[in-house]
C-alpha cells in the first residue's frame, strides 16, 4: 500500500471482482511468530499462555505440531472468537471471497487429536457472515495423525498436498521423471 492500505485493498478486491476473479486469502492461524519458549515476546506469549497456546504437561514449554515452536489453542473459546472475528472482518469489510487455512489440521485438534466436529469448525459454521465464503484447508500438520485429507467437515474444501507435490516433482523432473 502507498497511502491507505484499507482503501487500496478494497479497491483491488473490487477491481478483481469486476474481472470475474475471486479473492482468497492465505491465513495462518495455527501458530504465531513468537516461536517456542526461547522465542521473542510479541503479543500472546506470556499474556496468557494456557489460553492462546497448546501447552504440554510442563507448562513452561509449548506444544509444537506446526514446526514453528508453538501451536495455537483452538480449544480455547477466546482463540476461536479471535479467529472468527478476523474472518468476519475480512469477509464483511474487505469483501474477500474465501480463505486458505495453513496447516488447518491444527485448528481442529483437541486433546484426542484431530476432530472434524471440533468446537472450532462448529464456531465457523455457526457464523452467518461466513456462510458463503470458501473455506480451504491445508489438511495436515506435523503432529501425530496429522494428515487428514478427506476428513474436514462439510463446507470445507481441501488442498491436496500429495497431488501438488506429485505435479511439482513431475515438472521439476525429479527422480528422472520426464517433465
């Protein structure tokens, strides 16, 4: 943005819509930039770790199924509300058409692992402002049982990483493949 990021973004979305293109945002709600217990303090870390982050038995440490050192705690009502409010803002104010969720399996994790009926998915489904937006899950994380392709609830589309990786490998001529 040069002068007013909000106005310029809305103008861009309007122009793209005028050409028939939809706007899908890539969103990362599964971790923050703060990293693990040795990482910097920017916003949630230390404010209320047990609300914002998944913590193992040793509460000084952070659960890490994202590969970044911390995992956001979508079992927390405050975290779910924060994410849903963010999605509503981008939908209602900025007029985006959908979201691609990075490592979306994290969002549906509870104490038992991935749960396609989790409170997070229920909260998104219950928000009327999100009824018509596209919800696209990257269906994996690095935790146990992390690959969940085909397991997201109705209304969710899924990013097929295996297909993407196979096509990319073909084009790159990996392992002697002819591209």
